[in-house]
């Protein structure tokens, strides 16, 4: 009995592997891993400074230590003025970069707040703070104006995460200003006491 040969098309259809449907759990897991990988990639491509801020914050949140940004301070002291400007400018590129930039601005504010409260490298930290506010003044001012105009709780145009990060940043900036004002007042008091002592000793000599 003669058996008719099957057509090449039917043979390919029989040999074609059957793909199993992807589970919802694996799809969700892959999406979460991709999002976390994107965040790590974002900080890495911005600058080593941004990466250090995130890493120190994560380690500090886990260990509950008082000073968590020591590595950041140590790294910044190795940079020149132009490199510091570049590192600070990579934190946020403007109002269009708030999704990731807000969190980095918040971390940078916490870092400088820690440095000012520790009273170490005070002049250098003041210089960093001046450059930080100069570079990101427009973003901070726009966030403050938007907060006052519409109210953080009633901001329906942004996601809840963005609204919370705006509030966190404004709170950190407010604490930073208060800490700098207090440190300046104490420094002026010390300078005034020193001047008084110098006048007193100069009178004794004369």
C-alpha cells in the first residue's frame, strides 16, 4: 500500500513547539525586578555621587545609625570644584525629572543636614549647600510654589509617591535651613567671644 507523503507545511505545524502560558506571578516578579534594576541603573548612570547617596541611605535605614552618609562626605572631599558641580547637577535635571530626581534631592539634603549638625567641615559643607541651592533653586522654588498654591494633600495631578516625595524634600530643606541658621548663630557667637578676648588681652598688654 502506498502512503502519501505529508506536505512540508503540515510537517512544520506538527513539529512546532507548544509554548506554555506565562504565569501571572512570574510576570509580576519580572516586572518588579526590572523596576529595581532600572532604579539601580539610573543612579549608576547619573553619577557615583548619586549611587553613594542611595547606598548609604539604604544601609542607614537598615542599621538605624545616626551618621549614615560618611562615605558620601569622604568621596566628595576628593573632588575638585568643577567635579562637585557636575555631581550635584546630575541629581535632578529639572521639573521633567521629578520621578527619580526628587528622591535624590531629598537624600542630598539629608546628607548636608547630617554634616551641618555634626559641625565637621563646616565651611566646605556650606560651599556645597550654596552650590546645591543655586543649581536646583528653580526646582525647589517650583515645588514650594505648587505646594502653597494647591496644597500637597489635594494635588490630584501627581501620583501619591511624587506628592510624598515633594513633602519629604520640602521638610528636609526646611530642616536644613534651620540647622544652618543655628550653626551660623553659634559660629558668630564664638567669633564674638574670641574678638572680646583679643580686645581684653590687647588692653592687658598695653
